[in-house]
């Protein structure tokens, strides 16, 4: 019996000693820091500045006077109607045509390949951010020349066809019609 009590006491002491260990949380294998995000931000700022600089160098030698929109693209009216018409608003359907030309003058898409397009201005997939904003500047029958930096156009992914990643381009846009949604 004494042997049994000694054995039981030994097991009890070993068990209690195992319980006294401090449990430590597992550490992640890799720790993420904000440095990679900061590097990406800096890279994008430099890319955007380089694209805007390239566009500004092109338009400074042109006869037309270009304005910079609040959205970041540069535009000039080729045909403007200052009297008649309305500008499209959120939800209106617009019919328009446009082409896509690289900054060095190579045609990426002819207007016949893309146009005419009829879309709800802000509610359908298929109109990139800069184009939406450019169309809001126009009235039916008006025409713009627009230089889109990539961040206002197809951005990092391109169009998964002919427009590559981070590709700025020039477009000639004509608004053919507006269907006002009530």
C-alpha cells in the first residue's frame, strides 16, 4: 500500500509540474508590415507623375488648349454646343463613340471596333472611370479629345486584350445621344 501511495504521489507531482508550464501563443511565420504597402504607394505616385508628365509634354506642342479635369484626365472640345442640350446625369443612358490611340500615335482600337456604345452612365459595367467623367462634361453632338492617364482608364489590369497594364492613351469621344432616366 505504501508503494502504491508513493507511486500515486509521484504521478500527481509530475502531472502538476506539467500544468505549471506557461502556454505561449504561436507566432506567425511571416509578419507583414506597412513597408510593402508604402513602397507600392510610392511606386504608384511615381508612375502617375510620369504618365501625367508624358501627357503634358505631348499637349504643350499641340494647337488646342487642354484642361485638366478634377478626375485627372486632360481634355479639349473639338466640337462644342454652348446653347442647346443637357449634360448627362447619374443613371442616364448615353450613346457614344470613341477610339483608343497610344501616346505615340499608334491606333489601339478604331472607333468602328468599339462604337456605338449605349450604356447607363453610372450603373453598368463597361465604362471606365475617366470616360464616365468625360461624358458628363458633354452634350449631345459634342466631341472631345481626351488624354487618359492609366489610373483614370484601365489601370493596373488593362483591358485584358490590347490595352496593357498601366497604359495611358488618347481618345476622340463623341456623344451621340442621351436618354434621360426619370
